[in-house]
C-alpha cells in the first residue's frame, strides 16, 4: 500500500491488534507531517479524521469508521536527539523510543517497551506500566488541528490524569513530542528493557490477537484480580474470550467480531459491579459504527 495515497473503503482488520472491525471510508498512510497538513487544509481528507497508531488499545466496530482514517505507524516515524531532548513523531512505536533512549544512555524509558502502541496513542491516553506514565517525561508536544495548522503546546495546555488526557484546545491531535529523560547508564537501561520484556512475555497472552489491558485499574485495586475473583477467566462470547493467562486481556481466538468483544466488556463490567460493587472503566477506546447504524 503506497504512502501519501488516499484510498477508499479499506478493511481495518489488518490495522488493529484485535484483528476485527469494518472499513474506513477514506484511508491514508502519510509519511510527512507537512503533507498531512496540506491534505487537511485542502480537504483531500475530510473530517471526521481518526488517527490510528498500531491499533493496540483500540476496538473498531464492525460497521467501520466514517470519514478519514490516518495510520500513523509506518508513516510519521522520525526519532532523533535534540540536545537534552528526544524528538519523536507520533507513528514511532513506544518500544522503539525505549530502545533509542537506552542507547543514548538515558534512564527511565524502559517502561515504554511494555506499551504495545505508538507515541501518538501513548500521549493521547497517558499510557503507562510498571509505575511510570508517558506524561511523566513529556517536555512539549506538536499538535495538528482540523484546519491543518501545526501548533507546539506545553504541558500546561493539558489536564493529565491516570490514563486520561484532556486538551484544553479542542479538535487537535498529536503529531510529535519532545521527551526529557535523565542521564543514566546505557548498559543498565538496556538491561531494564530486556527484563521488562521477559516479564511481559511470561505474564501476558502475547500469542493471541489482543488489545492489551482492557480496563483501568481502580484505586487501590487491580482490574485483573477483580475479574479473576468473579470467576470470569475463560469466559467466552463467539470468538472472543477472557484470557486465562491474564484476566484483564480479551483475546480473539480466531473468528471474533468486534461485537463479541464489546459484549464481553459489557458483561465483565456488569458482573464485577454486581459482585464487588466496583465500576470498571475501559482503558481501550471504542470507535466506529455498529453494523446497521
């Protein structure tokens, strides 16, 4: 598939880690932020515009996505060091940032290797793991709005919470960010990444299509433990199943629909609330239309 070419009615199953979902009305993989800005300004791609990275924290409904879908991964992929900061475009994988920072002899980036997505998505939801979060290390960001304007913004322009980022300026999306990691030791940083990846492999169902953690952890609790305590490990609807390895993961065992997965999500929320009186909130984002709507 050619970059910078606008396609119509492209199946999105190959562009998300659950391997489900319908088609995009318009579809673009763009390898240059200025080209993207031009396409938006001239309305070659039309709102609503949905930006997708690796699609690893995303459920795309079976009816597809209206408007334009812009794939960031494989497109906006520049990463380099600018003095004390690392500049990273939104399509760069989080694991690539972790490894790049480690090679530069910088500390505290290893947790990014445990985030199965891109920098754009990580910025949008303040993704994190193992006690660290994306915005702990953000210095500033580059945004693009629906007029195609590119704007540099500081942390003060955002309200940052656990797995939640609110932009005080509406209708903007992340194009890039500048990260500030403390100086450290290259060997120590690379060992932390290696250890983290080994732990992730041992504790998560990485051999199945999945979108990572489905629910946020409630205060002073863990979503996986609550789901397991409610006897929901292995619970299945159609081709979707609660992982027996990690209860906060829903896996596609081969023929799941997005509706199967969404129905499991709703059922888990219902049962955990009934049995534990705790409301689980999704970590994953749901986009698109149900079939027939």
